[in-house]
C-alpha cells in the first residue's frame, strides 16, 4: 500500500494485490464521512453519506468490489 497527496484535502491510498488494484481517496472528514471516491482500473465508485458509517472497514469495501 502506498499513500500520496491528491489535493491539499485528499489523500489517495493505492492498494495493489494479486486480484485487486484499488485507489481509495480520503478527505479530511474520514472516517466520519465516506471515501471521496474509490477507483479500480475498470470503474470509479462513490459511497453516499447516507450509506456510510464510521464503523465501516475499508477492507470490507475493497472486498465487495467486483
């Protein structure tokens, strides 16, 4: 996993493994707010605030990706 500054408010976490290549972009509101976006080579995903809880685990989100 590597981290990089995307903007002054956003950090991108790049997770690369055998079957997954995911970038999770977090803003300064995380974990109270969802990731700003989740990107795979195939698609970009956004999680609505109403579907998010601070108890959500990023590992579970990544596992749920196609």
